[in-house]
């Protein structure tokens, strides 16, 4: 019979897994010598030994006895598995049967038994028939006094015959032996552990990733595992090898390929791979070429697993695995390398970059080596964290550091940490330096420059600076070699801290005793030594001095005159009283914040300068005359408050960024700035003295222009037609009186900020050409005379507004991309908001706070993507329009409506929500100090709105324990629906048994409280409630602040919480409420009058739905709505108009037919009603009157649902009472 097994799943050992038993043998062979010793067993034993499988085969002399020896019993117990070769004469030996009984007894708990049916039928063994029948009969006669032993032998034979095994029938011995050896190899090496358990702590290679490697396929797969030195590549490769190697005919782990290549020993590794195939002919592999030949020709029909560890050159790969057709179907070739380019160059199907450990796993690995357990000992945790931070998640560093402090006291730990901060561990340094040593000279310089001056900086800027030094194209190569990292999201160049420390040590070795003889300096003690002692030399290429806090220093700056090769100079957070008389002309970067002189050295000719940054300097001007700086791209003179004028920009044609923010005394901007074609950012924020700018600007590349806070600037330049790239224009706080008509040329503009422009006369009609505009902020602006264009089909007309302090908008038609519109504090009155505001199909946030209108256009309710509406402080506002929210499918929505301090507001808005079952929605309604709202109506509306939050909670099942539904409204009455109510700020609720996850609805009535004396109140200035299930359990649940100012009356706060998890043994819950807020530099604590609570079930949601339907305040639809288009669009097609008429006609017909059906039903009911009173004239007239009134009410939809329900109940009662007379018997 064939071997019946399932494919083993990938085996992943874990760090806390117990070690396997210490077997002395892999295999125990049980056989009858006379049948198989000199033939089958001999060949099998030889193959097992050849595959390094330790096998126990008993001595032939031992079998001459009649009882099994204790040595054999011990060998069975110490064997991982047993092979039982059941031959024709096997059962004739009591020795063999005792051996079999012992094997089955031990292997049930310790191992595995493999039966091999050699020239016997398995059924004969199972039933003790055939040749086995006679042997057992002889044993019964021989051991008649111990017949129990024979019964145990019979049971053992039956049991072993029922196991899956191999049958020799129709198979040659060689093939059978190969199958047995492969099976044994899989069992033995499946549990073989090449790794120490400490190496597996925090390993990020998962079972799923390994199972992916084992996915059935005929393809040959090449897999690359890459990352920096010491990150765990070899550990992962070994784990993969241990987990899957038994699935392959040929498997080989070749370690340290790089070292073997450097020692001309690759041929030894080739022999290691080929030995299982060539065996004695391995001597024919004389050199690498012959090794490559044999690999190519001998493994092409074998399923191979080959691990090539630490490969650093393509030539090495070519000696072992140049092409896929060198290997048989299903083969896997894995390489580990520090160089990503090798992975890319060989087109590997799977590339796996190994990441460092997070802090928790790093602490476990460090503790495992420092304490031989996974947690730090008491009193050592803080020191452990220091070592973990130093290692930066590098596993090898964590192991080396942990071992270095094993069994040492705290003082020794501190000394070791101090040493590390000065000189890195030599083992770590040597390991990391391997990658550096293989770089060419240019890439070595690029690496050292980045380590000293550019870590954490913008990649584009770093490349430009390096290019200016003649060091081109090396950044990507260093990333591929795992020496640098690149944050794609933020475009930042990074580097592991230990690699940076390695770079510092490399430079330190250039001149160990004298810092002035090194090429780069960044440690402030070294730099101070060079300046004070004037020990600088021409070897210094860069200096980066940054103090932790601002300091004053009196250092000798004459040392700069000796640094003739200085390319990088960065001085930050230090005010040096003396200034350098000479600065090197070869500087590429000059960053000197807090520069204390009014001028730069007169002989300074920085023709190669790329970046000039002198923030907070005392500079009055840079140069009096024009100076040519052909390479300068970045100029930052921000917060230089003495700066009076900018330089002539004619000689700086490649300038990309000009930052002059906070230069309060800057008066003159040189006109040449208008023609900087490469400029992308022009920042004049807070330049209070600037009165004028060039008449027109032609900055073709400009993306960001900030004139915020230029309070004396009355006019901004015209924009040329080429300025299509300008994306953000910020003019807030300027004195401008109008925007240029050329603003319509800025077709790429996404953000326009004109906040607090109190002199602004209006927005030009060209504003409607800004199709890309997403944010328009005009809060705090006011208009005296407005020119407004009213868009109508096929014509335009202009209207001059009355003189008044109010901001009146024109048509908003065309602003299809606008997402944010802020018109707060604009003095808007009734009618000032254009009706076509509803055409803003992308608008998500609308802020109309602190204006003077009484109502809002109904078209606001038609904004299809509106999420947030703010109308705080609109004290004349009486009502909001019907708001319709069309939700995007499978999206998270947070609907927010704020009407705080709208004291004239009479009613809550009516809401319509579409697609609610396809999205999850958070909902916030804040009506703080809306004292005009009727309390009784408010409570019913709130319960209807509460249904929104609870129903979504049941539908979408959100998994976060934060309230996403909140309502605050004036009132002091808690709705009766909250069945647990209490006076005060807390209540206790009994929980049903076995509760684990609950939905909660809660509310509280709060009022203005007293100031808090405590300087730092708990939980910050926020609303929160605390849930306690048992003493010591639970905690505060944060909410958004429910108020930020004085309360004019008590308010009701309602919220709900989904999936709050409680302990299954908890049977009681305590909930307490509290809120803090900040007002007039005092901290107040709101007083809680009473609170309410309810555990919510499915039926509660249905009950709330009925209340909501009765209230008519919310319209909920589950049907999808099409994207909202402007219904007043001039370009609407005739066909769409006809479709609209058809839809309206259909709806009207449907309504009319429905009413007729209702009238007919009422007619029949009334007839029966009158008949029940025996046609009494009195009751007949009453019935007729009821019928007519009811018909009128139902036809025109005047009756609320509960009235109809009451009427139907009355009629049914009468019918049931009187119907008996008319029913047939």
C-alpha cells in the first residue's frame, strides 16, 4: 500500500516554545535478520547514513538470545521514529514481536512508526493469516502458560498493519528505499532546529508568507530577502529552510557566500550543493567553472531548495543560479543580500525587505539576552529602554548589547551605556562597515555627507546640493545597499542611527586625536575645540553645529580662513559675538541662524552657493550691488527683522524658494523678483512694512504665494497668462481693496484666502473661472460696494450694490471643485447668499457663522456632498432649510451641524438621509444657547435623531469605543425612553447575565457651574463620562467639548456608544458624567442636574423608528441617489426635462390612486359600521359624518399616524361587538 499522509503545514517555531526531546537516534530499524539483513535492510541503512540520518540497527549477535535486552529498550525510547520491516518470518521471532510491542508503546507519545510490508500482504499481518498464522500458532503452544503475551503480540501486529506505510509489491527495492528515505528526511528535518530560540523573538516572517512559498506550482521561483546588516535576513532564511526543506529532493543552505567569494572558496560551496547528487564523483568539481557546469546539468530535473546567504555581487549568483532552467519544476532559490539592486537585476518574483523590531519586541529580545528571560528585572527597565533606543530595532545589535551586560550590576550598565555614546561596539561597527567598504570613492563621500549633514531632509534638495559638489546619482544606490532609507510619503532621506554612528566613527578614525584633521564635524565639542584653539585645516569639508538651546558664545572665528575646502556650514541656536572675517567661496550650503552682523564679509563671493538660510539674523541687506549666484535655489531670511531690502534677483535665475516671513522692517522688494521663472514658493507673511509689489508678475513655476499679514499692502500684482501652476494664494490680513481681474487666469488655484481683508471691495466676476478652487475663505471680510454678476442662460448682467458694510456674493456658478467655503463674520444679511449656492456639487464644509441673515437659501439643502454646516452666532436666524445628505457608498461620513448661540432659532432642521445602509455615519448636532427652541418638540426630535446613531450602530457595527453621535440642545427634561434616570451626575445600572458587548444610549442635563481652582483639571478641557463595571475597571470615555462659553439655560446632552466590552462576570455598571470648559482665562466645571441611561436592543431601535416617523423631522431612505446636479443649469437637455415631467406625472397618479383605495376601504368599513346599528337614523347620521371627515383628513394627509390608528381601533371594536348578528351560523 502507498504511503498515506497529508502535506505538512509550514512549521514556525516560536520563541517561547519548549525545546524538542533530545533524541539519540533519528531512526530505529526493526527487522527479521534472516529475511532482510544482508539485502534490503543493508541498503536502506546505507542510504539513511549517507543522508546524515542517525540510525540504530542492532548487532546480529544480539538476536541469538530469546529476550530483548535493556540496551534495545533504551535505544527504542531514544529514537525519534521507527521503521518496522514486516517480512515473512518476522512473526516467528519472539524477539521481533517484543520489539514491536515496545515500539508501539513508546511511539504513541514520542514519535512515529512506519511499517514496510516486505513480500507480505498487509491483510495477513492484520489478521495473522498466511505465513503469520503458523508463527502465531507456534507461539501459543510455546507460551501456553503466558497466553497474555501472545495476545499482546496479536494486538501489536493488528495495530501496526492498520498504520499507513509502504508496500514492496510491484516496486523495485531501489525505488522503495528512495521513498522511505525521503519520508524519513521530511520527518526528521521538519523538527530539526538550526536556530536558537532567542533568534526568533519578534520575527516578522509569518506562517502565511511561508505557506505562500509552498503554493503548488511548476515554476522555478527566485526570492530575494534584503535589508541592512544585522536586521535578521539570515535568521529568516534559516527559518524558511527549516520549515519547508523536507518538501524538496535536493536542499542546501550555503552560508556566507560573500566571505567565500573573497577567499576564492566558491567551489567549496558548489561541492556542498552537489555532493548529494555526485557523491563519490564530487572530486570532478575541480574549479568554479566545472561546479557551474554540474549545477546546470545535474539539478535540471530535481526539485531544489537553495539558500544563498549574504550575496553581494551578481557574479556570485551566476556561479549557482544564473537561469531558472538550471533547476527542476517547483524549485525555490532564495538569496539574502544587503543590495536591493541584485534583487531587481535578477527579476525575482518575490522581494521581501526586512524591517527592524518595534520597541516591545526589541525589549523582549534584549531582555532575553541580558536576563535570559523576556522581561527586564526590577530596577533595570529604564536602562533597558536606553539600550533598546540605541539599537534602533536592529536584532543583532540587541543581542550583542544584551550579552555585554549579562549578569552585571547597574553601575556597570551605566558605564557601558556611556561608552556606547562615545565609541560604538566594535562587533556592530565591523558588521555595518562591510557595506561601506564595498562603495566606490564617490558613494563613500555621498554616504558620509548624508550622515553628517542631510539626514531627515528633503530628498530633492539633498540631491541638488550633492550634484553641485560633483557627487551625482548616489542616493538611490545607497538606498539599494540598505545604507540609506527613503520615506516616500514625506520625501525624506533617512538612515538608521547605528549606521550613522558607524559613519561618525569612520570619520573619527581619520584623525583620532585632533578634530581639525577630520573631513567632517558635527559634534559640538569637536567644533568648539577647533574654533577656540584655531586648529582647523584644509581637510575640513563640512561643519554642522546645532545647540540644544539658544546660547551665546565668544569664539574665535579666524579658523574659518583655514577651511579653504569648506562646502557645508550650518550654525544654529548659537549667537557668536565675533563674526568671520573670511568665508570660503566654495560653500554650497550656508546656514547661519542668529547671525550677529549687519552684513556678510565683503570679500565673500559664493558663486557655488545652492542654499542660503539665515533666519533670525541681524542682517540689514545681503549685498549692495548685483551679484551673480547661478546655482542658488533656496533663500531663507525669515524673521530677520532688521532687513530693509532684498537683493537684486537678476543674477539669481534659478531661485526656487524665497522665504521672507516675519521681516517686519522690509520695505523694498526688488522688481526683478517678478521675473523669476523657477520660483515655486514666495513667502512674505508678516512683512508689515511692504507697501507695494511689482505691477505684474511672470513667475511661471509659482505654486504658493503668501502675503498674509502685509497690512500696508493695498494692491497685489496682475497675474500673467503663464501662471497656471499657482495653487495656493493667501491674502488674509492685507489692505487690498480689490482683486485683479487677471485672477481668472489662475486655472490651477485650489485655495484662496481673503480672510480679514476689511478694505476689500469685492470679488471679481472672473472668480467663476477658477474651476479647480477647493477652498474659499472670506471670514472677517466686509464689502462696501459690490460688483456682482448674475448668471442666466445666454446672458450676463451686472449689479452695483448699495454702500454698506456687508459681504455680498455674486454667482458661484462654475466653482465645481469647491470643498470648503468660509463666509463667517462677513456681515451677510437676508438675501446676500446667492440662490445658486446649491450648484457647488463638491462642497463639504460651509461656515456661515456670526452673520445677520434670518434664513438660508433652500438650495443649501441640495448640496449633495455637504458634511458640515456651521451657523454659530447668527442671532437673527430663525430656521434652517431642509437638509438632504446623500451618502457615498461604503464611506465613513461625519455629519456635523452647529447652530450655537442662534437665539432666534425656532425649530430644529428637517433631515433627509440617503444610502444610510451603505455607509457609516457619525452625527453631531450642537444647539447650545438656542433658547428659542421649544423644549417638548426638541425632545421628540432628539429621539428621532438618536435612532440614526443606534440604527447605524446595529447595521455597520463600528469597532471603536468612542461616541460618534452627539446632540446638545436647550432643555431640562430627559425623555421617558431612557428607562434608567437619576438625579445628580451618576447612576448605577444592572446588567443582564453573561453580557459581553453592549450598545449604550445615555444623556445628561447640565448647566453652567462654578470655576475650578485646580490649575490642571483632569482629562483636559473636554467632556467625558466614566464607566466602571467593577472597582478598578473601566475609565473615562472622551467626547467632543459640549460647550465653550456661558450657558443661558440648562441643556440636554444625548449620545450613544457601540460595542462597549464588559467583563462577562460583571452584573452592574456605574456611569458618571463631567465636563470642563475654558472661559475668560478661567476653567469651569459644568453642573450635572440629572442623567439617563438605556441598554439598547434591536427592538428599542424599532420603537425609536416609530417615534421618528410620528415626529416627521427626519426622512430616511435606503435607496441610492444619483449625484446631485444643478437643477437650474442652463444647459439642461430637453430629454432630461421630459423624464422629469414623466416622473412627476407618475408620482401624482400613484398618489391619487392611493387616496382612492383608502376612500373605498373607508366606505366599506363605514357601511358595516352603520349596518351594525340596525340602520338607526341617529347612528346612521353619525356614521356618515365620521366617514366624510375621515375621508377628507385621509385624502389631504392631515391626520397624524396615531389618529388613524385610534380610528381604526374604534371601528374594529364596534364591528366585533355587533357583527355576530350578521354572520351566518
